C-alpha cells in the first residue's frame, strides 16, 4: 500500500504526453502586423547554448520539430539587419505544440541599418 501512496503522486506530476519532444511554431511580423517572409528565427538551448535556425515561409511562419521538453529555449527573429523581441520557452511548459509569435520592428526611414 505504501508503494501506491508514493507512486500515484509521482505519476500525476508526469506530463500528459508520452513523447519527449514537441513542435514549436509561430509567425514573424513587423510592428504593423505584416508577416515577414525570409526572416531568420534562431532558437537557443539555454543549457547547451546550441543554436537552431529556420527561415520563415512566404506567410511568415516557421516551425521547429523534435524540441525537447526538458530544456529551456530562447527564440528571436532577425530580418535584414533588424533583431526582434526575445521570447522564452520554459522547460516547465509541457504543451505538446507551443506557438511562439515573434515581432521585428523595422525602421523604414532610417538610412543606416
């Protein structure tokens, strides 16, 4: 009976998925809400500092597959010479499919980029 008193709470703390990885998707837009095709999205593993890169499609979307649950990540988009906001995906976030939208503010009037 002691086994069930210990094992049941541990089972309830486990994620509701049997997979070790998830999918991370999103869209990259500018400050006006327009999608940015050809933006580079970088995802950095906060533990190992390993970097993955992806280029947005014509509709501004990106996708990373097989992203480990047990790791924390930082995501940022870059478009031309502009860097966007930094977003985080926590190791404690157990969504099997995380949507993280990114924004890059572009100064169209600046002559120096």
